[in-house]
C-alpha cells in the first residue's frame, strides 16, 4: 500500500519538500509508505538532468520518502501523452493506491478540464493555455484507464519563485555557486547534497553535443528520416542550415521548422540517442498489447486517420476532428506501389529486392534513394495524389517508419513502400 509521487526533482526545492511532507502525513494516517518515482536519463521535458538520479534520490529520502524508484527509457522516446499511461501502470503494478501532486488549481478544476479528454479517450494536444496541464493529463488518464488510484492535490507554492529552471540557471550563472537567495528556496539537505555533487564535478549533466553535431552535419535525408520526431520539412531545414557547431544554431533550425521548446528538446534527444521511428513504434505497440495506450492514440489509429484525412474532400484539420470524434473505421493500406523516374542507364543497373530509403526532397516531393552496382540513384516517386498525401502524413507522423524495396514491374521497376 503506497502513496506515489512522480517527479523530476531537479533539484528538490521547498515546494517539493511540502509535497513530500503532505504525502508523509497521508501515509502515516493510513499506514502506507511514501514512494517517489523519479525520471531517470531524461526529464519529463526531454532534457538531460542537471542533477543525476542518485543525488536526487538522496534528496528525496532525506526529506522523508520511504523509497525512491525510477522511470527509465521513456522521455527521449515518447511525448507525455504516451509516457504518462506507462508510468501510471508501473505505479499501479507496484501497489500505489494514492497519487499526490501539487497544483495551483483545485482538484475540482482539474476534473472539469480533464473531462473532455476522458470522454474522447485522447490525451494528445493538451492546450498550452491550461495551467497545470500535466496534472490534468495525469488525472484524465487515471480516470480513463479505470484506475482505482486516489488523486490528491496539494496547493502549489509560488511557481514563479520555486522554479527548478530558475534555480538551475542561477547556479550556472554564478559559476556553480548556490547564492544566499537560492539557498532560501532549498531544504538544508538539498543544499548539502547539491554542494557535494558540484564539488565532485557531477553537476550539471549535459548533452552529448559532439554526436548531435556529427549526425546533424553528416546524415543524409534518408538516414534523418529514420530518426523519430523529425519530419520532411525539418530534415530539409537541417540540411539547408549546415554546419552546426553550437547549441544555438541547432535550436534556431527547429524554430524555423515551427517546433516549440518541448518538441525541440525531444527531437534533439532522439538525435542524441539515435532513437528510430521503428523503435518508438515497437515500444508503443508493446504497451498497446498490455492495454496501457488509449485506443485513439494507438499506432493503427494514427495510420487510419492519415488515410481518412488524405481521402477526404474536407480541410485536413476538419477531417481530423471528425475522425477523432465519430470513431470512424477505415481500411488503410499498409503498403503502396510507386512508380519511379529512372534513366535508361539507371533502369539497366537496378535490381529487384534492393532496399530503398524514402525521404522528402528539397522541393517537398517524396523520393527514394538506393545503391546498385556502386552507383547512388535518387528519384521521385510517382503515386496518385491521395496516396502522396497519405504517405506524407505517415512520414511526418514522428514515429511511424516507412521502408521500401525495388520490385520488378511490367515495364521497368517500382518501389513497394511498406508502412509501419
């Protein structure tokens, strides 16, 4: 019987101390233990941690938690609407009966804002304007999945003041020193552990920029297309803006591609860890089999929606809304056969069975690249308009892979494109 808290705690400040204290009171009154679940590897915001897991665990234990467990391998692979159900299931499997969090809005407000998402069974696209949208998401998914976990809300301390981001930035700006103003925001035990980590050179944790630069500077469109959370337009921007030598230039290219801060961090994390679309899709399907992922977020649903929208006469956004709200069933093709524009010489050396890389060229056309007899061949695909639109939706889906191989046709060759 456990009281569960899910957090980054990077580092643990007095707002977190209050949360653990309230959890402690609840646990003691009901004869339960307090377990803090810390994200490990990458934060819920898809960034490397300022303070490593072991130090953050020590901080939580010092403030009265009975145990600390980890969530691993999620936040460089998944957006929150997918990672939250997975984390919630792990907590339930461990015996968590109560979930406690802090928020600036009441539980009644959380319930009200969560209800439309519970009704639809879709937790992607929580409005950015929502205060405490992560807490709303946790509540909505808990209710939608029929969980028996009780949800508790503690009044949040001043978020502007007790901000992990501002605390981290202050320490960095002051040459890895905790100023007296920042010290007031931290429990005494956190200050001691944080100074220990700073003295040992373990703070701050950083990205592997060397590998990120190398991949963004050298990977072909076809290889970048395989990486999760990169779409065709972004890949073309990456190639257009080479060479990358500093983080600012990388952030700039994602801004030009209309990525917000959260998606930029996730995409950079995917590049850093070489997370492929296939890897993300397989992870999702594994959790789908366990009944964790809501139906409207399942891989096949994303594919079916792409086919429906591609074949609709309506505006894409309107068609997407109708598909989601009316539970429409379609039979989306999982493979397509596309024509090629090959020269006589290219046709002569092309062979059946050759694997191809699909990508979006600089003119926005879906193309393939393959090698035959030591020659690199690039060509656009020839497909009906609705299939072009469908395939582009899939390629821009962030996590559904497409593969292709050469197939002999009556005249020349085609590419068989396999989806998912």
